[in-house]
């Protein structure tokens, strides 16, 4: 909870900047802000020259025209009412692209300049430093580079300076900031300060500065951040953000002068801090403290102790989630009497939850999920006034009675997933009479649900998650139980019967992996148009997909896989214009693919495998669905050739056309599948389909991870979490002919290639060894001839190989990998020889050693004598060499240290290489 508040705040800065802008631009403008004088020609030309260098795809600057001489009416331009001079230029968030023109220097009366959140590139013009009337300057969120001009130090009237994530920029000498004596807010997120010596001194010299954000500024690399003369200086800063700087606890020396009793908010997240100093406990005005995502182990009791001064009385929000805290949630928590938000999720806290926690008088939000806390939900919880409680992923247990639970009507959000509430259904939850969000998933509940449970919260629930239990029974009508934009997840249980009626304003419905049966005509009743996610997979559903899908204009994921649905796909599928993932695998759908599917241009995952579709593979898949990263049409009745248009799918990473009736040759243009050529996976967003909705003061975000059944190493396996890393082509079990195109060997990033069970002929491309990342290669049951290319000895990651049942010949190339496979992987090739086959190649037989001419029977004694002296000499040489080496190491201290240091380094290097190799293999293969 609130894991990203500071980041969100940073993202809202443009809005804040705009608000300040609106306050500034009316200065000197009179009550009606009416322009009396037209703007000057010099300033008109400056603005037009500025526009001339820009791309404006949205036409934001369309009012800026040479024939309209009153530039004060141009969008984003503000003028002084009396003089007509341009005083404000506010064009943030306008999708502009190009370089910032030096002509802005001619707007000498400008006091407000906002160019934030565009795509400006190039360097920052030094001439901006001549605009000495500026009080507000924002260049945030652009693509600029280079050094921040020191001429900015001439802007002595500046009060607000926003340079957050301005691009790849740096400050090498921060001294220019010292001249900005009126500066109140400074944001330099993403700007490198690695060479900014004594930057702390400069900040302390800014006596009016109250807001400072230096996120991702490489502060840990600064050699001398401060000088001793400034250690006794005080700061006026009220909000201080030092997020994501790889800082260690050595930073607390220079943090001290930046903190004072004026500090209200402190953000130290995403660093490497092993605790906090005592002086942070003496910040009597500190209300918000974020210590998230710190990667070093910290004892939580010590952490609380160091905050236990006057800070504990003032602190209202403490977020230390996703860190490495250990220890217990002790009684010291009672000192923090002003806390209303406490988030300690995703740590390593253990022990029982202190009863004092529930007595905090102002606590409204508690999140201690994903820890190792234990105990029962006891009568202490009845003392809490929190409205949001998340205890998920702990060893929290249920209670035997509900007598002491009568005071829990104030709780609105209860997250108790992955605890130990089962096996009986926790009926005491029905005492939470004002719930809006309930999550009791993965609790080992093997029971039925009391009928009254479903009707406890009429039109109140916004989120219900009972997934991953063993709950059985029928689900009643839910059409009136849920509030606007609600979420239901009943997946992975044993619910049976027909699909229940649900609210037409649902955002997400997941009923997968149950025993629901019957038809899915209920889809026609969900007419609110808000549904983003629908998963009915792995049930016993029958009938056809109803032709009423035009309601689902916001649907992103539709999963109906592993059911018994039949018939043709309805034309209304084409109305799902926001659809990103469509799963219809393993049903009985038939007919040709509906042409209307080409309208679903945002599709990136399409799995129609294991059905009865027929016809040619549509060319419009390659022409219209350009965002596809997975196309799975396996186990259908498609015929014809593989359309060349599929080569246009540059983002494609998974292509499975296996087990159809395709004929013709393999397209040589497959090397245009860029994602299989380039390193890495750039389509992460396509693997996780995100949905968000607001619930009271919280915004909850959900992600659906793509998954698919893939033939892997001769067996069908389900890929889930690692699917985005997989890059594979499977054209097996068709009637393909011709040669393997040599262009295929350019797919350097391919992990799996299966061309088996076709009629492919010719030789294996000689450069196939360039596909060094192949983990699985199956060329079996074809008509391939010639030898196995020697380049295959370079394929060191190959874990599965099958070349059986071809016409290959010659010696199997020698390599650790190729000789490690079973002989059966080469069987059916009568011309092959060499290990691991038992058949020897011509010339492999050892030649008989001819007798030495002229040797007599008495020569045996001479041979024995020679051998005897050979061993004596060898032994003597070994002992002598051994002691010379050891003696040198014993007597020479420097040499001894160098030798063993080399030995240890070599051993660590070998160990690291082996561990990385094993880790890479484990990441790719998911069983």
C-alpha cells in the first residue's frame, strides 16, 4: 500500500507546476486579464522561430501563425496587460518534439517558462540563462542531454526550478545554484551529480529552499559531498527526497545538516541503508517517512528505537515495505501514537504481532502482509480503529468464536490471504459489516460458504477474492451485491453449477479452474461496458460464444480456454478494439477465422490452439495484428502455405503452427522477426496486462500474466512466468517441403526450433551453429541429407536434440554437447557414424603396431631396464620440482600470497560461471 506515493507525487509535479503557472501568469494582468497592447514584433518572431524547429503532431501550436499578430491570444502564451510583452509560455504536456530554439532569449520579460513533458532533445540552450525575469522554469520529462548550463545561475529571481528527468544530463559544478537565493523548490531527479563536489554546501546556502528532490542522481559516487565548515548549518527544507541513489549509511554524515525540525517529509527509499541514526528520532515535525526497497538487513526493533524521540509523536505515515527488516513487531510501536498509515509488507518480520499495535488511536491503514508473523486474529483486533488491514502471507490463524469480534464493523478492507484460516470457512468475517474489499485467498479452506455471506454487503463490495482454496457449492445471483467498477475472483476452487449472474458494472471477473457448467449466455447481460478482464477457462462450459460482444469495448483479456465450447467465432469479436490477449485453446471451435478479428489491432497474444479451425492461415494476421508477440494456431485443420505476411510481425517471439495441414516451403523471410534476432525482451508490457481501479483512498492494480501450452523437448508443458523470455518456432507435424532456408540461422536469439515430422529435404544449413542460444532443436522425421555441420559444436546450450529418421551421413562432429545425447536421437540415419553411435567411422579403427625389425627375444630385458629408469627419473623429477615450487612459496611471502590469490580468484571465476549458466537455464525452462 502507498508503495509508490513519492513516485506518484513526482509524476504529479507537472500538474503542480501548472497550478503555480496559473498563479503567475495573471500577475500584472488586472481583474479581467484583458490584453490592451498587442505583442511586439520581436517577440512574435521569437515564438515563430521556436515553433519552426518543432514537430507538433496534435496541432497544439496551430494558432501560432504569422498573419495573427496578436500573439497574446496564442495557446500557451500570456502577456502583460499594460505593455504587451510576453510574460508566460506554458506548453507542457503538448507532445512537441524537436530542439529548443535560442530565440527564446528574445522573450526578455518572460517570468514563467514550462516546456515539461514533451520530447525536446539536444542540449539545453545556455541562452535561457539570460531570461533574468524568470520565476518559474520547468524542463522536466524530456530527452535532453549534456551539462546543465551554469548560466542558469543568472536567474536570480527564480523561485521554482524543475529539471526532473530532463534527459541524460549532469551537473559537474553545482556552484551556480548558489546565486538562486529566492529558490523555494528544486527538482533534479535523474540528473547525474556524481562530480558535484560540495553540493550539500550549495544546498545549505539556499535559505528559502523548502522542497528538494534528488532522485536517481548518483549521489553515492560523489567523493566530497560537503565541507566541514557547513556541518553546523541549518536547513529550511520541509520535503526532502533522496530516492534511488545507492546510498549507504555513510550518507548520514551529510544528511544531518539537511534535516531540521522544519522537515515534514523524508524519502530514503531504494538505497542500501543498514539502519537509521538517532538524530532522525529528534525531527519533531516529521510526518511522513518512506524507507522502502532498501536492500540491506535491518533489525526492526532497532529501527523503531532510533525513531522513538519526538519523531514518534509526530509521525503519521511510515512506509518501510519491500525491504529487509527482521525481528518482531514489538511493543515499542505504541510510542507512535499519531500513526495513521503503517506499511511493513514484504519484509522478514517474525514473531507474534504485538497487542499494542491494535491500540494505536489514529491508525487507519495497516499492511504487514508478506512477512513471517504468527499468531491468531485475537480479541486485540477488536481494539483497532483501522479501516484497512492487510495481514496476507503470514502465519496468522483464525479464531474459534466470534464473541469478541462485534467491534469490527469499522473495517472496510480486510486482506488475509495466504494465512491459515482453513479448513472451515471463517464465519466471523460476517461481522465486518462495512467491508468494501475482502481477500481470503489461498487459506486452505475446504468448506461451503454460508448462504448469508453472499448477501452481507449489498452494493458495497468492490473487491472479493476467494481464489486458490477448495471451496465448493453453487454461487447464487451476484447481480446486486457489488458496487460500481468491482472485481470478483473465485478462481481455483470447486464451485459448480451455472455461471452466476453478476453486476453489469464489473471491471474484472475470474471464475477459472472450477467446475462451472452450461452455456455462457450471461455475457449478454454484462452491458455496462466496463469489463476489462474475463477468465472462464478450465471449466465444463458448453455451447457457442454468443454474438453480443459489442458491449465489451474496454475488454483487454478474454480467456475461455480448456472448455467444451463449439461453433464458429461470432463477428462481434471485432468490436473488442482494446483486446490484448485472446485465449480460446482446447475447445471445439470450428470454421474459418472471423475476418472481424482483424479489427482487434491491439492484440499481442493470440492462442487458438487445439480446436477445429480450418482454412488458410489468414494474411491479415501479419498485416493488421502488428503487435503480436505470440501466435499459436497449433493442432487445428489449417491448410495452404505459410503466408509471407507473417514475416511482418517484428515483435513476434512465439510462432506455433504445428500439427496442421500446411504445405509448401518455409518462408526465408522469417529472419525479419526482429524480436528473435535482437537480444533481450522489449515487450514486457505485453506479457503483463494491467488493470487498475480505485477503491476509496486506494488505487489497486492487477496484472494478468500470459501463459501457454508449448511443446518443449518432446513434451507439452505450460509456460507461465517465463513466457516473456521464450523465443520459439514450431512448424512440426505438417507437410512442409523444400530446404531449410539459410536465413533461419540469423535468428540468433531463438531458444527452440522444431521442424520435425515434415518432408523437408536438402542439407542442414552449414551456419546453423550461429544459433548459439538454442536450447532445443528437433529436425527428426524429415528427408534431410548430407552431414551434420561442424558449426553445431558451438551450440553449447543445447539441451535437447533430435535428428533421427533422416538421411544424414558422415561422422557426428565431436563436442561435449553432441556426444551427450542418447544414440536414439541419431537413429534412422544409416550413413551416420561416430559417438554416441556404436557404429565406427572409416579410419577410426586403431592400426596394428608392426613388430620392431631386428629385435630378438633377449631384448625384453633391455626394455624393462629402460622403463625402470624412466619411472625412477620421472619420480625424482616430480619430487624435485614439487619441493622447488613449495619451497619458493614457503620462503617467498609475496609470491605465496600472489599464488593463492590467483588460485582463489580462478576458483571463484569458475564457480560464478557455472552458477550463472545454471540460473539462465532454470529461468528459461519452466516445467
